[in-house]
C-alpha cells in the first residue's frame, strides 16, 4: 500500500477512533487506509474519564461509572449527585482491543509498525517519509504531537495537566465506590494549582492521582510522596500498588487549526482537540471524529474542517488567569463549584451551553483576575 487514499499517523485514541469510524461507514469501503505507529499494542497506557448524560456510545467498554462526585477544598467541600450525568471511566486496553477488531475486519485497512520522519504537502496530496519507506496519500491525519510548534511562541499561555497515579488495592473495604473524588484541593498547594483525583473501582481498589495544572513538571518522587502522604492522612496503610501511570497533557489555546492544510489535518491533542481549560480529551475526540467522517463525505479541503467557537476565547481567558496566578486555582474552582450548578458546569465544559448559561458560569468565578485578563486581551 505505497499510495493509500488516507494515512493516519498515530494509533492512539484519536487516530484509532477515526480509523474505527471510517471502518464502520460504507462510504470508505473503496478507500485504502494506512495506519502508521511505532507500536500497535499499547495496552493500558491511558485511563480516560468523562461525564455523560444517559447511555453512551462507549458504555460496553466502561470499567466503572459513578453517580456522584466529590469536590473538596479548604473553603468548600461537597458530595454532589450529578444525575442525569454519570462520571465514566474507560481503560485504554479495552478500548484499543475493541476498535482494532472492527478495523482489522476490513481488508482496505492496514497497519505498519514504523515511525514518520517527515511529511510534505504536494499539489495533489502528501508525501510521507518513514524510517522504513515512503508513501503518497491523498489525505494525512496526524495525531503525533510536535511540541516545538506551540512551545516556541508566547502569544498563548501553556500549562500542563501533569500527574502520577497509583492503582491501590487494600485488604479490607476502604472506599465508597459510588463517589468519584473529582478534585480534592485540600492537599498543600505550594504556589500551584494541585489536587488529588480519586477513582474507586470497588471497595478495595482505587486510582489515586496527584495532579497539577502548572507550567513545570515535578520530579517523579514528588508526586509519589504526595500520594503516600494523602493515603496516610486518610488512614490507608495496608495496601499494595498494583499499577502506576504517569502523564502530561498540554493545556493551551494555541491555534493548532492554523497548521492544517488542504491535505493535512492535525487531530487529537496535536489538533487542539484537548479541552484547553481542563485537559480532557476523550469525549471531545469522540465528537470530533464523528464530525470529521461526515465532513470527509462532503468536503475535500481539510483546512475548512475547523469551526470557530466562543469557547476558545473562554478557555484563553481562563488559562491567562491560571498561568499568571497559578496559586489561585483552588479558590477559582471552589467559587465555581460553590456558586454554579454542576450540570451547568458540565454543559459549559462540553461546549454545549447557551450564552445565558455561559454567564451563569462566568459570574460564578472571582471577577477581578478575569476582568484583568479580558482587558489585557482586548486592549
């Protein structure tokens, strides 16, 4: 397959989800699709969580759902019933396995284990040079991050949602597995926005994830020391660590879509599909890949896929505040969860809220910093 119709660079969540949706649509039955990645079987390299109202497309793959969340800080703590929403978890091994089954069943889809060295847009398509060969394709969907692109600019702030997580198993029942600790800001802030994220799988198993929204990463031992301290503080001492995970997700309003061309579309985190103000990616990727498949059936110029949104500007102002006043994140989120209805918060973060609902969220946060950031951007 030296000249496929489509090449998908990267077999992570966005690349694989796009391939899966294309494999499910008869429109692409006569199109050749090549997926390129250094590794096909990625195992449990990711844990994705998202809130959703009612039944969802990925429910058969869920590891766990929670009908309640807990928000905690020194100023405001509350256990919240989030109906009609549920908070849902998917482990990547189950997700990858299910999607590959569909993709592998289609003879016009192929995978090569390789790394991409360069891509060149041509008049009628894209040349893709890999470590092992060369390909020409009509369209390239790239999910492989190029951090230099956004790190080399200073127009838009860049934070990281960075974390280390331990899957912990105890010998006795220690956890309420009906409640996900969404954000617990009672941990020492140390000049940043820091919180513990706790997802109980059952009464004896839970994921403890020490998370920061900040510019710089910590030493691995710093995250793990904080998890140890948190467990000790909660009286959990007789446990084993059954699995660990580590991650760093860019939070930026950099205009990734401006890098798209007629024949090349950046997708996933590389395409700005990560929600800039939260670091959540999975649900947005699910919506974007569905929209992209519909787009491909009508349009050929990939640069036209991006749609402007008021939420981009909201995220930009939020990140301006968090980047310049990183020690105030706990107060910011506490104010929001104290004053706003959680259903409106979810709807706002899903970018599905009306202008009236937007103002409810905007007026729930401390006004001083946001007014300063807004005026700076406008003038």
